[in-house]
C-alpha cells in the first residue's frame, strides 16, 4: 500500500466502473467466517470465496482465493504457487499494510491497495470455473458479485498478474 491510504469501497466501485466492469453489491451484517456467511447463499448466486493470506520462508506474500468450502493443504500448497518452503499465515499488520484490510475482511479486491505489488494473487481454478465470483468490497459488511473474467481484468488493471491454479484438494 506504501504511503497511500487504503481505498474505500466507493473508490473500488469507481475503479471497476472506470474499467467498464459490471458489479452488484449486497449489504449485510458483518461476517467474519465462511460459516457466518452461509445464510447469504440463497440471496447471492455464484462462487463464494475464502481467502488465505500466507507467506513463505523468504517472506513472500500470497493471497489464495478459493471456493468457500474448499480445502487447502498448507503443507503442500507452496509447491503449486511457487513458494519457498511451507507457507504460514501472514500477520494482520502485513495484511493491513499490503491489502488495506483487517482479518475477517480479506478479499481479492485488496489488490487495489497493493500498489507496491508485495502480494502474489492466486485464484483457484475451481473457483474461477464459476461465471460469477463473490468477494467482500474491502469490508465484511457487504458482498460484491463480479464475473470471474472481470476479476482477472480488475487484478491486471491494478498491476497484478494473478495465477489461476488448482490449489485445493
């Protein structure tokens, strides 16, 4: 994020609009876990996400965005993503510094705040098979729906080349 303040949800939406990317947002009570968000499934179609902010042994950071019920083997995922040794969860301070979000609000849209490109974004191939992907718009009190191809376009417009890989078991 460097010296810039974290973007707001309104700035995120303006960025998407500027790219001509259609998006729809549903406001809801804050949700901190996948289990808490299950009630939203009937209201919001598409693939729902779970995000893992991890780092490897060389302090390289990754955001793994996978389908909400998918399992990620943290002992093996470094092989798929090109990490150096096993990954561990990144500290909340780094999450805020790099992606401008707090734990519980982690989202692929955090790429808009990673202006120094400190994070490698990994989108699970099974999640990306959904036509629509749902992510928090930088806070956990809403869910924004976007076409999976447009999520990649968004990330590329932020200067990131996301890896689309099978990282779930």
